[in-house]
C-alpha cells in the first residue's frame, strides 16, 4: 500500500467546513491510481476558527483518510523537530509538503528558511531512508501583492528551494519540486487572499498530482475541476 503524508500549514490543514486539497487529491487518486493507497500522519483535525484551535472534524466530505501533519501557523521551522517521529511512527512512502509562507511572514528570511528545508529533509531521511518527497513552492499571497520586500523573499526562497531539491535529490530517496499551481489567482482561487477555496484546492491537488505523474508515473494527469 502506498502511504502519503501531507505536511503543511493552514493551507493544508484547512478549516471547519472545507474539503481541503488533501481530499481533492484523494478523490483524484481513487480515480487514477491502480493500487491501494492511504494518507497517514499523527493528526486528523481541521482548524476551528471560532475556537482558535485545531479541534474540528467538520470536513465538507469526511469519508476519506484524513491523517496529516499540518498546522495552522506552522512552517518549516515548526516541522523540523516533528518530522522524524512522524515518519518513524507512520511510515509514509511519500511526503507531500507545502510550507514556507508562514516562515517568511513571521519567523525566518529566505536563507534561514532554506536551511530548515535541508534540516527537514535530513530528519525525514534519518527516520525513513527511502522516503520520497514532493515539495511545493510558496504560493505568493495577498501580502506579496502589496509588500514588495516580502514578495522578494518569497521569490528568493523559491529559488533556494529549487536549489535544495537539486542538491539533495538522490535515487534512494528522490525529491521532486512541484510546479506552482497552474493559473493560480489569489482573487479567484482563495477566499481571503491566502487560503484556497474549492478552485484553489483543486489547483494545489493538481500540482502534487502532476509532479508525481510526470516523474514517477503515479496516477494520471489531474482532471480539470473547479468545484
């Protein structure tokens, strides 16, 4: 059985009432992947905005493997000390990673964030020497549209992320850099300039699906969908 672990921030955990891109990817793999698979991880909940805590199970469609390692307000900085134990305990074959926006916005600059990417990869491999990883570049959000220095940090980090993937890729534990979600528009693909709506969820799922199909032959090309 192929075991995927979604790793991410608020865009990955999602909030109460949402499908999440995790669900959209699961639907796609159910249609396109010919073997057994599941999602694994130490967490299962959505973020509850009223409670200001990750305590909700109110998925728009809850009948899917909801396990993940994602947190509202968490980034590479926060996941480095967690990923080793998560990989050892849940034995993922593939990590699907979408991190970095929160780091650049509040905690670390592009260079420091790239150092944490490398530490994350090392910790994941120490726990699972054959684990594969798909890394999504940071998607510029509404802040990047109005804050040029922040936009420059996002662009700089994405360059450094690509370099880290090129440097660290190895046959035993391959790394993939996913392409940014195609035609992603913060005005039509998010509900607040950052967090994906249904269209955005599909576009993020498609980015992960496309990378795995093109590089590893997993699944099929993502079928276009907007709702």
